[in-house]
C-alpha cells in the first residue's frame, strides 16, 4: 500500500541542510547514484553491496522509513550506502550545487506517489525545478531512470524530461531499452507490482550535452503541454 505524504504541507516545506558528501560516505570520491523516494530502502540495500565501486544515496520524505533503512544499513554494514530524510523538491537543489562536479552519475525515481487529481500535480516528485537541479549537476553520458506501474504517471514524467531537451532515450534499433545493472534490483513497490502481475513501465535516459533551460522556460513549456492535453481530453 502507498503511504501518501503531502509534500506541500508546511512541515515538509522547511529546507533541510543535508550533510556534505564527505560526511556521508567512507570514500566520497566514488561515483554517486541518487535514488529519490527511496522508501524503506530495499532497492538500495540490495544494490549497494553488489556495486561497491559506487556510493548510493536515498532521499525519502517519510522519516520513519529513513530511520528503518539506516538501521538496516547499519546491521548489514554497508559503507557505500546512506539515506537522508527530506523533501527533494525543497532541500536537494542547494545540496547539488555544492556537490563536486562529475560526481553525480546516476539518478533514479521509482514508483513515486501518482497524485492522480489534476489539482494535485504539484505534489508529484518530478517537478520542473527538481529536474533542472538534477540536470545541472549531471555531465553528458550520465543516466536517469524512471519507473512506475501507473501509465499516466510514466507519460507525465517522460514528457517533462523530454521537454528539457537535455536527455536521449537509451534504446537500440529494435526499440528495446538497454539493460543496466542498477535497473535489476526491485523496489518494494516493484516487488508488489510483480506479485500482483501489474504492468511495470521503465525508461532509461542519458544526459546529453545541451544546457538545461531556465526554470521559467521549462515551466511554461510544461504548462502549455498540460493545457493542450486537457483540451484534447475535452474534445
């Protein structure tokens, strides 16, 4: 079951100062994989021991889940894994600006809360401001994975990423998504979806060399896209 938290509530709008990378990992120079919305951390807890040449950082808005994930990490003694409590749309941008250049090499957003109602779109994880912050911190060739079991949410996230003009979809000539090691470990929601035989949608993007648009440009393009979709639905 999804445990919804309203990210626009006053408590979650308070910016948090995340620790620097040197305070999070034994070897802060390893390439960084950032998982936004890490929930109970099952995905990273299984992935990090398999990829010890990477640092893995989960960001989660529900503090009890972060506390649980950290206890699990400590019991398993995984030095290249950490978790932070906070609202990615409020606190992550500042942290990314001081992250050493080239360190962020992967980003994943997997099975975020869908927030179906149109008036609740601003509660979704992937917002224009967060996308620009992530894009600005990623060099060409870096990877961005999105997963969900909700087709409308996949369409929404992928359209926003494509509107930035900063990513290409990693496919081969047959249209099959290239395999990637960090795509194989399931999240807890993914395990549930597999058990329930629900469809799972996965897209892997690669950062290109284009500069990210301004926030106003991306927000305007995103608003225009949503208005056009709404008009098409009415017709």
